[in-house]
């Protein structure tokens, strides 16, 4: 069976067909909200698989003297890379060094792994809506940081808008909207079936992410180490 590209108008129709809830009971505006929630949840999973489904964004930011905590962009969805320049005026890519991802649970020696990190081998840890870099900049540096990331997709708003996830996942966005409508109107059997279908998709993606992480080398090394990392842990 051929896969069908679904724009917002078709997603609405599929969601209503699956749930049995009409427009008079659940407005298009409310349904669009639910479709977009499902869209973002699905896109986030796919972005964290590391596949090239989404265009990368980058933003430069100023390093603040003695500050190691910075806010992620509001449209942040997945991390790709962080580059830092601790001095001067960085004018070319070679002025930056790449920060290695860092997991506090991997720390063996606080003095070496956290407190004595050289500017030639910085580390970064993402927590919630923030990222923490070590070492802290001693002086302010204009455009001293560059964050490469995947941005949240724009919300589906116009009837012709098409999700940027692979076509095989389009109907799953409709499933999410349908299950939320079925829940709202206490269509328990339909909700249970739709919820199972949605959770099956998300669990499958979670397992793929877990398999990917298990089958690649960890990207963590002691910050004092030089040369190539022997263990790599990506964010």
C-alpha cells in the first residue's frame, strides 16, 4: 500500500474518522493543538535518532565572564554540537574548539574531571532548558560560543501545511489527535486502541535510540586527555 502525504486538512479528516468525533463536538482549533502536540513528540524522537530528517540550525552567543550556565534556544529540539572560543575575537571556524559532552555520573575524580578542565578541551552538560560549560570563561568573549542544534518544527497551521517527518509517520500524528478526542468524549474502546497504536510507535523509536546508544562508543573522556577519545558519549 502506497504511503500518502498528509497535510493538515487530511490529518484532521483522518483523526476525526479514527475517533468518531465530529467538528461540532471538537473544533478544528482544538484538534490542531492536539495534532501539533503529537507532531512535536514524534519529531523529537526522530531528531534524537540522529537521522538527517531535519535541517540543522546554529546560533552564536557571547561568553560571559565567570559564567558557565547558558539557556538553550526556545526552539531547541535536539543537540548537535557546541563550539567555544575562550579568547580574542573568533572570526573563523578554526578559532573554536569543540566541547565534548559530559555526564556527571561518569566522574571519577572531581578535581580532574570537573575543576581542572582546560580551555583546549572544554566539556558541556545539557540539563533541562540549560547547558553548562566547563571551564567557565575568565573574560567575556563576543560570539565566543556557537551552538549547532535541531529546531522544533513550525506548527501546522494552514490547511496545506505538511509535517516534515518521514511520510510513513504522517498518519501517526492523526492517531495522536484521534486518541485525545476519543479520551475527551469517553470513547474508551477507541481510545484504548488508538493509545496502544501511538505508544507502540513511540516505544519502537525509544528502542531504536537505545540500540543506537548501545552499539556506539561512548563519547566521554577525561578533560585532561588529549588526542582522540577512546570512549565517546554523544548528547
